[in-house]
């Protein structure tokens, strides 16, 4: 009963949303170039299904690689800032400043610097846009570790590494996964920004761009929905990982 | 009789933004092997600092700390610690929490032996049946019991407790005092108990040390040898009341609210 409900509720919400969308377009007599309706999308998918598979995969793997780099780099930066006050004071303004730069302005610059290196470009942007929340979460998690937790192990002669591995790391996991959920979405935005801006690009962003050039409006909407679908898939993969590694942090709801 | 803990002329100051803050000054404490020593004193006088010194977590500016005839310069695995906050790891079961020290301290126990040891201790403090529960599923008193098990699972020579029962209600606290006596009967360790509760110190300790206000030094040592002490009723005897009276007075002196009277 419970499992059934868990799937049925969101499914119902999606169907309701699609119906509402179809209704609005029909009710307002909007033409395709203003807003395509869900029923227009089916022919678009049928026509370009092989492109959706190829480009969708490109977008997916580059986002995931960018995200993995962001997790590694963000965690390392977060560890440095979490363990050393001096490093925290030194790096924080830099990071905040870097994060404040609108990535839409960085994309053309990167595209020019590494012209033609599509995969590298895209992964770089996905990484740059998504590591910040992770490093902040890890640094806060580590720096707010109560001294008693450290003392419990330190008084037994445990090394710094053991303390990190057995206490600091697991204790930071809930914050880490909270940040990762934000980062997944951000990395996705980064990938698509680059795919759209880059000439002769790849991925769903490129498909969107060619839809625009050819005034194929249903195709553009179909890409958006495909992107939303990939975003949801990635997000729920993170949720599943969170359940496995940080499920203990979930309090039973009474 | 040899002393297991010897604190000789320890002076310590914290470095703060406003210059050094002297916390301990020429402190001398000796605890014979197997004894239980309670330390009481005004709030903020340096009791927690003392526990960190004994555990080797910080080094004194002057003076020496000796455990078992060896000078303490760094943490050692023959020490167990318990705090007011039980600091259990939320992501581990109660059993795995208790097993934590055995993962760090070198030992020759098999996995099976470790588990048996942890289970025995949990049973001893009345937590049998809770081995596989998470800390969040336990009450405050139960968590503190589990924390006590963890602090002695590796058979330390010295158990250092910093207000371990401070956050518990009065009845739970009395329960845990009796648990403490039960543990002492089964496990040989020398104890240092920091507390704000004079009755607790009289019920549990063999000697009570009153520290002066900051910077703390040994102001008074009270030997507590109450007969038949595992019974809570002993707190209400005339003998205990007299001791409590003297300690009460010493605390007031330490707080600067009373003059020393010749005894
Ligand atoms: N790491 C530190 N750096 C600077 N000052 C500290 C530090 N730790 C403690 N102090 C100061 O040293 C003094 C003694 O602290 P300590 O924690 O040892 O007192 P305490 O006797 O345990 O107090 P309480 O009874 O409230 O637990 C306090 O004034 C405290 O502010
Ligand atoms: Mg204290």
C-alpha cells in the first residue's frame, strides 16, 4: 500500500500537469511557435528518437563526470577549509566571488579558450558551476564538529585520518547530500549552457539549438522535457545514494 | 600503595586574545590504584581542563602528569573518557558505538570476543535488547549508559568522567550512580569524576577534591569512607551529612563567599 502510493502520487501529479498544459494551449488557441502542447511532442520524439538517445547520453555522461569532479574537488576544498581556520579565512572570499560571477558570461570565454574541445569544455563548466555548494557544506560540517567527538577518539591515540574517516566524514554526510542535490541541478544547467552556446556542439543543448534554427518548436519543447526527465533521474539517484549512506540522519516522523 | 594518577605541580594557562588566561595553578592530585576520586569546584574553574590534561589531550605549561608510573605527554589507550554529552555516533547501532574503542586501541581480541565483551557490558548496565537500536531511539539516561560502556570497553586503567550525569533528571541520575557501583564491582579501574553534585561525589568517590576558583589549585581533600555504600540510603546518614556539610562550606570558600574556618 505504502509503496504503491509512493509511485502513484508523483505519477498522478505529472499526468495532471500534462493535462493542464494541454488544456491551456487548447483553450488559448496558442500556435506551436508560442507554446507546443504535450500532444505535439509525441511526433517530435518519434521523428528524432535516435538523436534523443545519442544526445541525451552525451548530456548525461558529461554532467555526471563534471559532477564527480565537482564532488572530489569540492570535498577537498571543503576539507581544507573545515580543518584550518586560516585556510577558511583565505579561501572563502575567493570562492564566494568566483561563485558570484554569472556562469552565462564564463561560458563563451571557456568556449573560446578551449575551442573545439567539446567534452572538456562542457565538463569544465558543469564542474565550475556545481562545486561551490559541496565545498561549503563539507567545510561547515567539519568545522562544526563538537570537540567531544574528536576527543573521544583522540584520547585513545587515534590519528587525524582515523578521526576523519570514522567520525568527521560520516557526520558530514547529511550536509554533503543536501548540497549534492543542489549541485546536480546546477551541473545540468552548466552542461546545457555550454551545449547551447558552443557552435557545432553536442548533447541535448545542441539539439535544442538546432530546433531553434529550424523553427521546429515542438522539438525545442521536446528537448526541454527530455532535460527535465534526465534531471529528475539524476536527482533521484542522489536521493537513493543518500538513503544508503546517510539514511540514519532521517528521523522517524510521528 | 602506589598512586595510579599523580598530578605534580601542574600549571596551565589558555592563550586567548586578551593574553594568557591562567586556569590551573600548582595543582597536586594523587589517586591510588583502584580508587575513585571526585573533583568539585566552582563553575569555570578548570575542571574540564584537568580532564584533558590527564588524558594527554593538552600538555601542561608547568608540572607533570603521571599515569601508572609513566609521564603523560600524549594520549594513551589506557584511558577512557565520558562526557556530559554522551557523544554517540548516530550512524552506528548501540553495539557498534560501544565497539568503537576496540577498533582503535591495539588488541588481540577476535571479532567474536569483542562483541561478547560489548554485549556483557551493555547487559551489566541494563541495556540488553537494545544492542541493535540507534542512539536516537534511546532515552538520555540510556544513551549515557551506552556511553559509559564505550568508555570502559577497552579495559582502561583510568576512567575520566566530566559531569557524566549532569544532564539527567534526579531519579535517572540515582539509577546511574548505582550502575556505576555495579560497574566498579565488575571492572577494575581508577576513576576521576568531575561533578557539580556533592551528594554524587559522596556516594561514588573514595576521596573528594575541592578546587579553588580560577586559577584552580587543590583547596581541600576530603576522604570519604562510608560503610556499606552501595545502598542509596547511605547518603541520608549522619556521617554523610557531616561530610556534605564540610564540602558545602569548602565550595563557598572556593567561590569567595565564605572565610576558611579552622577545623
Ligand atoms: N580552548 C580554550 N581556549 C581558551 N579558554 C578556554 C578554553 N577552554 C576553556 N577555556 C576557559 O578556561 C576556563 C576553565 O574552563 P574549563 O572548561 O576547564 O572549566 P570547568 O571547570 O570545566 O567549567 P564547568 O564547571 O562550567 O564545566 C574557563 O574560563 C574557560 O572559559
Ligand atoms: Mg567543564
